[in-house]
């Protein structure tokens, strides 16, 4: 990734203030708190917010924040000495052994990168380095620069060795950018830690990448109600809501991080086939899956596919649902969400309800 605190794409979804809790009156489980232990720290250039509803588990919050620090230090390319930085510096020269904690992330990123026409490519680093989106020195690269960088964007040229945890970028100048998947991976690792410590009910929010564990103590059997981010207004405004439990929800959108030059607006979601931002009339794609890594990656996959192919892609999957919002403010949901999603903003038009 270009810089850890930017993470490749700004995941534009509900922040913790956007989690909506409704209803009271349900029988509360004996071990759960109605008001959770909670803490928020600024890490990875965003606000990481954690809530734990299990009694006597407050100390696990500190463990989770330490885990975030440890994983982030291994993934960043903005600091010398990280695993991914070492892989990038050795491109075209030799394989690099990465930490056992990080290899599964690289392997998952590779698997998503080789999906046909997905728009997700773990080797997008040479392109994101040119644009510098989110940095003070962001710019529109010259077409010649992009043409020179594009041959280096090819996940098929990455060699992985599962037995040794080695990663090899076979062409000099190749660079991994795991920004489209890293926060989801870290959220899943926090969930694993919580489960090991006996936590059953929690909310993990890494700058809008949200993972729900368990069921709301205030809505027993109905889950936590969360809002889907409005892509044209302030963060914390929503177009609608969903009730979720034991699921993650992540949005990729074009509206939070962009560059404006000479009257032209360039968003940060880069097409690895062209080296320029995607141009497919989408504002955002929100994905819901049990695993946060998948929601993170698939939101980019869906955005790259565009509306028609993207909806069809998700309707063919049994493990993921999605919400697509177009520049015309039309909202399309996959079949599995038609009875769950509630549109609450009349500026938007839910196109496909039966």
C-alpha cells in the first residue's frame, strides 16, 4: 500500500457513531452488559473503536489494540522494516519470508487478485505510488508514467510458497498494496482474539470497516441495526439500515478521498487495467459477509465489476450480499437483502424491490 494510514481505499461506511441501537425490553442475557466496555484509539490513520458486551472482559480491549499495533507494523509500507516493505524492496531479486500472521493475508489477496475482471490487484502499488491519493503531494501522473507502471501491475507474477511463507515479486519495481484487504484481515484477527478470551458479543470498527460479533442485548434475536453510509453527504448520514449479527459490513466508495485538478475530479479507486480511477457510474458498493477480510476485498471486486456484472456476481454467491449505489442515486441490492434492507433516505431510489 502507498501508506498504512491511507490503506489503498477509504472504506466509507458507518463509523461507530453510525451504529444504531433500537429497542429495549428483550430479556438480557445474564453475562451481557446493556452498556458495553468501549474504547477508541487513533491507529493506522483512522479511529479504531471497540465495544465488548461481555461482563469482566474489559481488559481484552487493551490486548486488541496491541494486536492492531503489531499487525499494522508488519503490513505497512510506510515504515522500513515491515514485512510488506521488505517484499517490495526485494522485487525482482529474491523471495522474502513473511511472518506466519501475515502470509494468510498475502495469500488471500492473491486469490482475489486473480479473479477475472475483478478490479482487485494486490500489485497496484506502482500506480497508487504515482497518484499519492490522500497525501499532500497527490497529483495526476503523466500518461507516460502510467504506461511505464502498468506492466508491473500483474498479480500473476507473484510467487507464493506456503511451506516457507515466502513471497516473491518476480519483476523489479513491483509493489504490493494491501490497502483493499488489510483492515478486514485485522478485524478478523481481533475477532479471533476476542473468541479466545471468551468474548461472545462485540463490535469491531476499524475506521468504518465494521464486524459484528453476536446479538444485541437490546434486540435479542434481531441483531444490531447498522446504517449504510450515504455517499453524497456527511459521514454518519445513512441511506438505509440493516440488522446484522455475526457479520461484517464494508463499503468502497469514490467520494471520501479524491483529487481535483483543472475542473476534473479523480477518485482513489484505481483500475489496475488502466492505471486511472474506475469510470463506471458507481458511487459505492457495500458488502456484507461473515468474514471481514472477504467483505473488504469483495467491495473492491464489486466496484471493479460495475453495476450489472457486480450484482450478478454477488447473486451467484451464497456467502455475500451487496448494496450498489449509482451516480443517479439509484440503489440496487442483491436478492438476499431485499427483505432485510430498509431505505430511510428519500433522496435515493431503491430500484429493485419486488
